C-alpha cells in the first residue's frame, strides 16, 4: 500500500499550552493510520515537545520534523501604517529544522523571544534576530497571519512584496509561500495575492492545515479549551476562535481541497525530504552547586532537609514518638530524589526561592516569607 501524498507541516500538540489538543501518541497513531511518512510539529513559541515527538515518531517509523510557529515583530516596512511597537499583534511564521545547525538556531530564536521581550506582550523575535540565525532553517511565510498576508489583507501590495523579498533574502531557496483553506475571510482576501507573488518571484507554494485538534468532533471541546485559556465564555463574540476545519485532515482531504494547486501539496513531501534532523536524548546539564564547606550535593540536601524538619517539629511541639512517621517519610523522599540524580536540582531551586523570598520581604514590607533558616551551606 503506497504512502500518503501529503504530510502535515503545521501541527500544534498539547505542548502548545492551552491551545493545542493533540497528544504525541495520538499524533503518531493518526500519521500511521493515514500512512503519512512524516509530520512537522510546530507548537506555538516553544520546543517543549521536540524530543518527545522526535523519539516517539522515529520509533514508529515516521520521520519527525522539528519546527515552531514563532511570533515575528512588524519590521520597518510596516512602521508607517502600524500602531506603535508593542501595541499590535505580531505576525506568525513557521520555521522548520533541516539539520543540526538549524536546530541550534531555532533554540536560539525561541530563547531570544522570551529573553528579549517584556511582559505582558507575547514572546517574539525581530527580522534582525532572523538574519542572525536563519542557517539550517526552512521558512513557511505564515499564510494570512504572516507578514506578507497581513499587508495583502490591508491592501498594501507594495509592502507585501517588500517583506517577501526580505524573507527570500534571509532564506535563499528555503522560503515557501504558505496557503491555508480553513474558510476564514482573511484567507479569502489574501490567497490570490500570495499565489501571484509566489509565481512572480519564482517561490514555491505549500499547503498547510493549522491542526489544533484531532478531528471534527473535537471542535466544541477545543473551543471550550480556548475559553478556559482566555477566561471568557463560549457566547463571547469578541474572543479568539478557530474553525471546525482546524483539525488533522487526511491526505485525501488536503488533495481535494487543493485540487487546483497540486504543487502546493507536492511541496509538503519535498520539504519532508529536505528536513533530516532528529534530536537525541542527552543527560540533563545542571550548574554546579558549590557549598561553603565543600560537601557534595547529596550531603548538603540531606543536611538541609533534616534541619528544616527539626525546626518545624520543634515549632509545633511534636514529640519524638509522633515525629517518627515524618522522619521516615523524609528519608524515603530524599532517597528517591538522590536516586534520580536530582539532589543538585533541588538545592538550586531552594536557593532561588530563598533569594526571591528575601528580596520580596525587603522591597515590600509585610510581603514574602522569612527566608528559611536551614540554608544548605551557601
């Protein structure tokens, strides 16, 4: 039986927090049922599930494509027509990993989006960030929610073409003009312009379906999930909404949907062939936790935990007999933590919490708790 002639390049798993509703194992099962040889996971703004998806897919004979839907700040071409920076929703593009260099660059870009931004704005990157870290990455231009589609929707054809050429320069032979057909007004307004620009500049088209949930029957449950995430209600007409078509369509449905542009589906397979990187499991790398007297992590953790328990037992005047179950439970928990190799991790987290608590107590009178007296020798 032949493999499917389409693969999904825009999938949001449960790691797209409070938005995606496709568990990794279910994604693999759907790919196998559809005989799709590959699948790209493009969670919103993060790579939390990259390793899990890669190992699970590979173990099932499916080629994983690591990617991310990332927010892109409006670039200089739009400054004359946009609100001030920080007061408008960013554009969306998808970056897909071709090789190890691309994976490392995508890690840098995702980290940059969180470190450079300021709350409460959404983590995002700039065109300058892309210029410094585009090697080894394929770019899907974002369809109607991308920078090109946004300008086309606003009737700014010249600005749209300018952004297209900028992206093409950043991703030579690695830029794809993305088309979506979920039935939204934005898609209807921008598709003709996207196709025309792609043909004029000799850029390939690619068909995607922005999959957030497994099948049509899941739409109402997913809609409720969006309400929970945004603390709103289903009846609210101003809230974020998706369509019943934002599900994991079959290859046959996608071929039928894009019957007039078969090359857009063909290119999903071409992209899959260009992406050959699978991240490998590695041991966690934690910073060293030096102590004042040079004791090892395990000893420091056990000492601090026992001192802390002694202080609490004394505070509540617990007798030694009554304290026995607490001491036994503490030793069980310590043995578990040490056995898993997490002694240093717990010491680091303890240090951060104590520092934050002390800082809060000094900066705002009455706020924060007194730092724990059972410091592990720092």
